[in-house]
């Protein structure tokens, strides 16, 4: 025990000696009676960093004659106080600051509105602990407000016991606030192993032993944070080289003979097959289901007699899914046979000279009976087995033009554009809710001026979908351009008024640079021709045309708008958009999840247009924009405003949060609602993450004002609140030119709901790719990770941004037909052919180059801003249908982009927007 010196100005030296002798005497007495465990009271509380004795308990373990005490952190002190509480709840007087290290998602045990539960691993720089989030806080994860690396202020904790199991409990976070910035405490963390795990029971197992398992013991694994199709966690066995095995091939069944076994009661003999195709994982878990691993995966296997489907079920998926690669030779025992499920997608195998069996399928079950799977090493495969080789159907870009819609093909190309990862809701599954994760990619192969336009959905290959090798000499890192990409079983899609594109299927497999070695397709003639073509390219020349990220939606809306009818096909990809009232946008936007993309159609009139310009130099975040005053010029009906001089602004100075506010000044009821929303939003934000006292005083003020800690759990960081903050990704940019309808000044006084989007967000603009900023660029276009690592890019690196050639963008104010609601939407013209959105657009000269023509027909804009905006008065009083792409980029960052406007002439004759 270390004796502390007396504080300055304290007792006399003689009295200190007496007190020291008494402390030593008491210490020896306690040590002899406790036999190893001593409670020492220590407190660090001096303005001059001096130690004095106080009353903070610390457990000290006796080892021989030495006693070692671990320092107590604020988080650990709160957890110890919670464990000692008899009410199992702790309402903190002062918030405890912590950083998010990891997020885990698992299926809930009971059916409710949110079908999933979330575990969060927190640290304060000294200890770490995994807690369960209260269901009221799940919305913070849905909007990515609670994300890895972010700061949270813990307000209320609970200790929950599992009454169906002995000695199992966990900490639940009942109330917390999320910070808008990354936690400063993580800047000093360079090794996660240096953070101690806090255990709820000193005699129980170490918390790190279950770090990859949910706190709810009824669940055996975590799901991916943003979809259900990817393998996630250490429970999934990775693909490794199979060991040498000895099998008996004297007694085997052929696929062609299985129908006879199915019709009789005889157990079929073992099979020897080769894997030709592999589907993505399918998760079919539901709340209340007692299956540990409700997964399913299809494989197409073949022998000399034909091809048949093989199904991997439940617990066998984590053990075998990643180990059963395309081309693997399998020896199967103790399998079962059942009727094939016909209502599923299948790979197109018409190019194979083999018979396909569709009546029955092979089932590999974990029990009753337990299937035995053996992977045979390639060197042990014998030619006399007569197993068919894996073949491919590669098509070049020029050959794809001749394929019919929905026809499948394989392709190889050089990636020149990688879009951001987005999600769309799977409307076929309401409980539990599911999202499809996808991204757009452009690739070229030298056979056509047009690239492959690829819609790539996740294929249960997260290491491929999120990671790719940028060059031929480096290991796989991230998805980026200059990559050799191979996609199998891609389906051709043709839409009216646009170039064809290819979308991935359930059987699509992706292969990238760094993964091509020993793949079956390397000897394909078309692959060899492609490799020879890439050797003629200069990397610097290709990099000048590569792009990443930004808003990208393909195919564009059809030339004519036709509203849905009762006979409209039910499939989402074929169903036209239903019209939505402008006032209903609030509910639509409030329900968005992180990176969820939706397309909505509204009808109304364009009441105002603003043009915002920026310079192409110095595209760094946080740069102040030039201030200017637009000059109004009367032109017919309405007015057009043009800036006196050009605006110099940074490329990221064009971004502002998606700001939604509501009531006009004259509406007192709406004003009270708006003030209430502003107050609630103020509670969810941290004015300064570096100053604890400011946050704590604000927290105390909220509690005294009657809001209390209970409101902290229910306050959502809604994108529908007024926000005047400026962050690294959003800086206000004043318009350099504007036009208003002649009646807008009068009508806007009576608007009840006006959804205002701010300036263009940084993530909405595609940017040039650079190897120097590779990690930052690709971290930005991928989804937020489920765990924090010291290797993640810092905030300063993420501030870099070099957009494609563009001089600015427009903000359109769309007024509903009832003149009670309005919405601001962003329209970004295509100014350069290097913009990824230029692919498939009409060439210049196909319309009159007016603003309405670009809004309705698209095309590359070659007009000046003044010329383009001078045609805005033609919008006066015109009723239109507007197609809006909305996406939640993050907390309080809603992207609303107008992708097309239909005039009356482009609307189906059986309906009118009037």
C-alpha cells in the first residue's frame, strides 16, 4: 500500500507520523483476517494532482506478500455501483462518456415492432464492456447515429438477469445520448487488447471468451449489421486447403440413379460430385423460432450423369458454406432426398452438355441423419471418376448487346467506377424486416465504347463485395477502380429509354484481383484475351477516368409516367411508382434507415429555383464559402436572380444537412410544435465533445427542466428537425442565382409543412479516385463497419474530397397541388462525360437545352448557368409529376434528389396530374 503525502497546508509532520503508524497497524489486522483480500480507499482529488484517502472501493487480490490494485475508471465505477444496487437500476447523476467499439445484431426472442436486438461494446479508454441496448434506443442504430467509433453519454443502466439460466446476467443501456463526432478517447487507443474486460461476476468466465456471442444465450451468433446474407463472426469456418483424405469409391451412387432410391425405402449410397454453382446464403429466422442457425444455401453439383441441386441446412452452413467453393469435389454420405422446391431461382445451365434433374434435391442436414461431407484435395481427384469440369459462359460487352432480357452470362472487366453501398427494403418480408445490400459498378473490357453497367447485390462474399485489390501486385484491400472483376450468372436487364444493364442473381459469384489464382476460368479464351488487352493500358490514363461514390440511380425513370393499376405486376422491379402526397413525405423520410434508398413520385408545381455554384479548386472540407448577394432581374412572370460575380466555394462547402422544418411564422400551434422539436433535438446533440463540464451541466439542466432521463431514450435524431450546425461534410452555400414564381412570395406564407433540404451533401457527388486517399474514399462509400479498429481512417483524412467536373447544382422548391406543403429537392445536371451518370444519357442537341428539358429528358449540359436559368420562367404554373430519390446518408442527413420531371405530355392518357 502506497502512503499518500498530506495535502498542502495540512496537518503537522508529527501528527502525520502518528496517522501513518495507525494506518499500518489497521492494514496488518485486516490483512491477517481477510487472508488475501483487502479493501483500500483511494481517491485522486486535488487541484495540484496530490493523493489523499477517500472512499472509493477497489478489489485487490493478494499474491504472496504483494497487493496489486487496478485503477478505477468512470465507466468501471458506474458498473460497480450498478452491481451493488439493490434495485438493479442506476440513474447516473452525471453522464458517463464512452466510445462505441462494436455493434452486434441478433434476432429478438419475441415478435415486436423491431425484430432485432443490439449489443454494444463500450469503452472509456480503460475498461470495456458489452451491453444490451434497450429497444427504445434501436432507432439510433437504424440511422447510424450510434455507430462504431462514435461517442455516447450513458444516462441510465440496468442489470438484467436471465431467470431461465443460472448465473447469467447482462448490463442494459436504458438511456443514452449519441454524439455527432467520433470519440476523442479512441485517439489514444492503439491496441484493443490493452483494454480490460469488465466482468459482471468476478468468479465467472472472462467476458472476452464470449465477445463474439450475443448476450442473450438463446442466440448462438450475431447477424451482419446491415443485411442477413453475409457470413459474420468467428462461428463461420473460413475456406482453407482441405487435408489429405482416403475415401472408398467402390460403392457409389450416381445422380441419375437417385430417383430410384427416392421412390423406395432404401438408403442411397455415397455420392462423388463436383460443385458447379453456389448460391448466396438465405436467412429464414423469425422471432420465437428455436433454431440456432436458420440458414440455407443451394449448390448445383454434377457427376457424369447430370446436374442436381444440393441444399445445405442450418448448423452445417457455418461449418461448410465458405469451405465449399466452386470447383470443389465432394464425397457425401448420410444425405437425404426430397422433392425440389420449384419456386426459387436457378442458374442457367443451357450451355452445359449435361442433363439437369429438377424433380428431387440432395439435403445435407445437421441431424436425423447427420450428413458427412468430405472435401477432396484437387491433387487427389482421379480422372477415372469422370467428373465434369466447371465451365463458364463469358460474354464481351459487344456480345451482351445481342442477348435477350433475363438471359444469364459471365463477364470480366476492368473496374472504372464503384458506387456507394446502399440498401433497399425487401417488402416480401415484413417480420423480420430485411434489406438487400447492393452497389453499382462500371467495368470495361475494350470491346465497346460503353462499359458494363452492373448492379451487384451482396453474394455472401463480404471479403469480395467490400474488399478488392487495386493493382496486380498488392494484396486485397478495398473495393476500388483498376480491378479485374469477374461476375458469374449475371442477368441482362433492358428498360425502355436506357442502355441495358446487368444485375446479379442469387447464384452470382464475384472474383477480384488477388482471388483469381487457381480459379477454373483462368484458362478460358476470352479471359486470356482480356488480360492481353489490359497489358496495353497505362494505369495513369485509366485512373484519370475512374470515379467512386456519389448519387447514382439506374435505370432512369421511363420516358412516360404510367400510374399503377390493379393489373400491375406485383414485383417491385416492374411496378410503376404510386403518387404520394407531398405532406406524406414526412412519414416517408422519418421511417428511413441508414443508406436506405427509396424512390417516390409527387405531383405539384415548381415554385422556385436556386442555383448554387462552387469552384473546382481546393476541394477541402470546412472552407468558408464566399458571401454574395444575388441580383434580381424581372423577366416576364416571376423573377430571376443572378449573382453579381462568380462564387468561390470549396467542393465540400456545398454541403448542408438535410434540414426539415415546418410551420409558417403565423401559425402559433405549429410554432409551438417546432420549438418542442428543436428542444428535443438539442438534447440529442453534444455541443463540444472535448469538454465534460459543458455536457454535464446541459444534462443537469435537462433533468431539472422536467425532461429527465426517461426522455433521453425516446428522443430520436430525426431528419425532420431544424439544424443549423455545420460539420465537415456540410457547409452552407448561398445561391448565386435564383428564380421565383410570381405567386410564391404570397403562397409560402400559408405553407404548413415545408421540407427543406440543405446544400448538396458530399456523399451525393461522385469523386475522382486516388491511390493516396484510397482508404478514406472507400471507407466513405462502404457501409459503417460493425467494429472499430485503430486502422480506420481518421476524421482529417475523411475530409478530402475531389468531385467530378461540375459547376454547381439546383435546388427546386416543389409546391403540392393543395398549396399546403412543399419540398426542396436537389437537381444536379451532368456537366461532363466523365460523370458516371452520363452513361446512357441522350446526346446534346436532342432537345432545346432549357431547364425544363434537362429536368424531363436529361442529357449532358453544355449551357451556361445564366442561359439555363433564364428559361426558368417557363415553369410558371406548369403542373408536373416529380420523381425523387431519397436516401438517409446518416443521422440528420437526408438526400432528396430530383431524378426526373414529367410534363403533362409525358403522362399516360388515362390519368392527369390536374
